[in-house]
C-alpha cells in the first residue's frame, strides 16, 4: 500500500465514499470523526485507522489547528474532504495551516505517484479543466464521485483524542432543517421534470412514472426556483444536486450544460422532449422526440403491462 490520506466529512455517507477512494488508490485511509457512532462505522467499513476527536461538541471548524497537527502526526500526504459547507471551511483553514495547495470541488481525482490528477468544472460547467496537483495537498470532493466503502477491515484502530477548541468559535443555537424533497444522492433511479410541463398539476405525470419505476422525482433549477413547483433541494445542476443514479429519465428538460453537469455521471440517461434539437439529446443514451403529455402515459401503461 502507498502513502496515507486523511479523510473527513460531516456527512457519514460521504466519508465512506472518501474511504472507498483511498482503498481504490492503494492508500491507507485515516478517517477523522467528531461523533462516536461515525467513528465506529468508519472503523467497521474500511478505514485503516480512525481519529476520534472526543470534544463533547460537534463543532469541527473549531478544531482546525488540532486537525492539522493530526495530519502531520500521521505523516499523511493528502487531506481529502467532503465538499459540504462545513467541509469546505475546514479544508481551506487546514490547507492554510499546513501551507498545502488546495484543489476544491473536483469532479474526478486519480492518485498516482507523488501527485493527483484532477478534473474540475469551470465557466459554469461548460469546460472541464484537467490539472495535476503535487502532494501533499488538500482536495474537496462532492458526493457521488466514488463508491462508498463497505468492506470490513479487521482490527481498525480508533484513537480517541482530547483537544481544546478554538475559543473564537461559539455555538449559539441549533436548528433542525427537515428535508423537503427526495434523497437524490442515494437514489437508484430518478425522473427529472423540466420546463416542458405547462402546469404544476401536470407534474403528477412525473410522479406517476416515478412510482411505476420505483424512482425519485427531481427537477431543473427553473422549475424549483422560478416556478417554485418543487422544493429547491431536488433540483439537479451545477448549483444544485449532483446525482449518480443507474437511470436518469428527463421529461421536458432542454438539457443546458448547467443542468447536465449535475447528472453526467448517471449510468443511463433517457430523454423525452418535443424539440429534436434540444441539447439534452447530445447527453442522452436514448432519446424520444415527442410530446411528454403523450409519451409519458404510454410509458406508464407499457411498464405496468411489462
């Protein structure tokens, strides 16, 4: 096995994906955790070692100095962080403390020798930029880029660390935010509704098709933010959710690049749109040129009778 990567995310599923990346890259995975249950899960599902900050309060950004010291103590050549709001803040501060380069929101990363080959989207997703970053380095990775680790690793060590938080951080209050829409990050199949729907009530077609397929329903940004027909946490795109289902079926979605970048890693993309010149057909594996109001009921009937 090669060198060591330290991984962290405040999302348990995402940290397992980062452990999976380390395993695939032939690196030792040392996971950081601020929650005892997460620490045990990482130890049971592929981490070679877990550093558990037994802080008594889940405020990771108050421990950046200690995290930097832990990374140095492990002799790590990389700090791989889940690209969440909290993760990006920690990554930036730790990179500054270590004086390491930071590559943010990479869509692809391959570890080789003493460097990382990465891809990042630029110009609103219109351009894929390829770069090489010399190790040691800090990298942030969005969800859905790697298969989560699930392989048990016997004897994974959990080391409890006591640390004093940075006194400049104070937790004032906690607010529980309930998810309004589907859990797209873990969806196996997704039906995405676009601006081809004339009325909000017509979205029932998308939900009916999703029910037959056993799929979740997503939408484009315009449907969520302009028309406000669906909650904002279910729109797919460069500023929304990034998804990786086995099946991504779009209905009335034109397929602008800002949307496609959020779904480009789907296993199979199927598009239905009345405009034969819609950009979505360039990204789709299969396309149906037709009125969704005619096509979708026919698809539902065919699937029910299959």
